[in-house]
């Protein structure tokens, strides 16, 4: 099934899920794991379940006493635990929301949740810290037939299938390259690559297919990063370095994709996302915004005295009014990912943004570290190095 057909089928599945929910009073039992002061509760991964009729929150875990009390009140549950393993044992959730933004905890939390019987896990991004951690998680999920969804929420946006059609119908002409950026704020470079760049790389993976190679350079204040620059990154990201990153990927569908991040790049965060550059026009996507994408018609390399407007792309098409009135809830507040995870459980279908995509993004990030250590040489995927190449000097 191609991507457009798959997304259409999935949209039908999501619509039918509401009908199914109305026919039964049974709701999926959701346990929430947070950690106040160590990643907290992500970007609403805990509260989304309060707005999903097919689910009910039955417990929350947080080792911070004050944070736990607030979470219990916020989520409307009397079952609170300081230890997430105790929660998993006591309430036996079918779905676990793993919310902390710090990825160093995720491998153990996901594995413990699945081994305790959870059949669905919704987890913050980035998925985990190394390909090896992703390998461990996927092995356990496959053994227990559990589903994992990653909170790359732009991946669930209905505008993606409109962009698919533009490309398939030749409206962009020959697709020449994909250019992605992080936010380019004070986190620019290695931290931006992990925290915001993972969103951009997920979309590059969607449009370009699997990455085949990566060649990259990391810089600190204009010079190449050395072992002396490596330190433990913020938000428990692991070994990290550099306030500037430039990466080039050969992609499965024949495209070349680029990712760049420079600290304090003065773009006012407007570069966060990607541009699909074609001979007849550009699709510019800005992550986490509505509208998500604009079409800029015309040969981007040809001088002209005519205006080149940025035309909004809605889920109904280029320049069409947005018919979806609940995009804020369904995309920004995770409604679509949560429902998609629920409908995938117990089936052969994976969530739209699943553990396999999550592992690919982690490899694309770690591939930057491997290539930099090899003087910018193109390294092939899957990576032979399953750890963090910056960890060894």
C-alpha cells in the first residue's frame, strides 16, 4: 500500500474508531509516567487522554511528591505512585504514556511497561539516545506484540497527503532536494539536532524514504569539533558537542536531504522545518504551526519580476480554506496520535509514527556523530556503531 492509500485508510480507521467507541462502554486503561524536574510531562502527553473518549487514566507515577500531587489532580485519578514500576504492577495499564522529555529514562520505562502487560506505549521524542537502546525496545515490543507510537505530531497532519499528491502530480516538477533546519536558537548545533531536529528528520524520512548514507560535520564557534568539546548534553541527551551542525543524507527515493543548525542563526525560529525544492516550485513546511505548509510556485532558480506568494496548503488543497476545525486538538494536543495508537493495538498495523521510524530518526542523528568522527565520510545505514560515537575519544 502506498503512502497516500495508507493515510486514507488510516483516516477511515480513525473515523470508525469513534463509532466503535460508541458501541461499547469499555475504555482503554491508561497509566501515565512523568518525572517533575527531569523532563516533567512533555508537551501534553499526559492530558491528551482526558480528551480521548476511548480511554481513561487509571494511575500516574512521579517520584517528585509535589509534582505527583499536581498530576493526580490534573488527571483526575486517586492512584498515584512514586515508583513507575509500582504503578505498572498495581493498576496494570493497557496503554502507558511515557512523558518525560529526558530520553535517558525511556528505554527502561518502555521495556518495563511492555513487560508489565501494556499493549500500547505513547512516548515523547526523541525516541531514545542510541540505536542500541532502540534495538532493545523494539525486540521487547515484537516479543510481546505491543505497539509504540512516537510523539512526532507533525507526522499525523492531514496536509501531508496533499503534499504527497502535489509531488505525485508533478506540481513541483522534478524534486531536486530537501532542506531541513532546526530552530537555530541558543540550542543550535548538537542539542537542536536532537530536540527539534528529530521532528524535521522524521518528515525527511517520510518524504524521502529510508536514509542510505550520512555525511556530516560538527563545529564549535566555526572550527571542527574535537574530543575536548564533548560533554554531557542538556536534558540527559548523552555525550554532545558543537553549536553548528551540517548533515547530508542520500535517501531511498533518490532525493538528497540536508539538515543544518547554527546557534542563534537570527531566523527567529522561522527556519524550523523543511523545504522540498522542485524545478517548478517549493513546498515550505514549518513544524508545529498552522498552516503547516505553503506552496511557493515557480522555478526557484529563475529570476523574475513577478511576485512569488507563499500560498497556504490546507488539508483540502493549495489555497483552500482549512475544513478541519479541530487541528489544534488533533495535532498540537496529540489527539490523532493517541487515537491512532489505540486503533493499531491488537492489529497487524503499526502506528503512523512507530518505533521503527523512531529508530530511523535516532540513527540519522547518531549518523552525524559517526560521520564527523570519520572526517565527514559518508557512513551507511543501518549504522554499525549502535552507541553514541561521541562517547569514545
